[in-house]
């Protein structure tokens, strides 16, 4: 099994993929600035998810952040680009996507949710949380 490495946060923030941005623009009917922001927000989430996996040996959930999942799906469709990102940033062949079973519908444990929320705040600040929840849930209602 390959060992995940963490890139710098600067590398995450500077990573871009124009093809994915254009796909997100078209599929989700948004402007370029918003699509680029969603892409960057996804990359930030992916960084935190990999850091969580390294430190906690557990999967990082995506509760109430379904729009980030849409970006992930768009990125995976660009397989070569996605595999390049996985290798260059995280040092592994592929950052795997392990989707939840849509028929289970089990809510995320509130304690785990809070821990992961604090993890994201630690990595990216409260502004990140405010922005990503503006597209999903209001964080005050989710806790």
C-alpha cells in the first residue's frame, strides 16, 4: 500500500484544472469564478481528508457538502488529470473516492461531524466553512 504524502497548502491553493472548471461551469450552470472557487474548495477538502486519513486512520466524510462531491465527480471524469494530481500532490497512484450508499441514509455521527468541522477550520479557517456551507447547509443548523 502506498503512503500518502501531504503537499503544501500553497500547492493545494495553486492547483488548477481548466477542463474540470469548464465542466463544472457547464454542468452546474455557473460562472467561471464560482466554478474555480468550487474547484479550490474541493482541493482544500481533499487535503484535509487526506490529512485526517493519515492522522486518524479513518475516512473523512462529506456530510452537507454535496456540491464538493459534484466537483469530485467532474474531476474523476478527467482520469489522466486526476491521476496526475493524485501522484504529484499526494504521492499515490489514485486518491480513491469511496461514495456512501445512497440507500443507507444514515446521518453522520454529530461528534465526528464536529471533529471534522474543527479539522477543516484548523486547515482553512472559518471563512472556508462559511463559504462551503453557503452552498449546502447553514452550519449553525447542522450542529
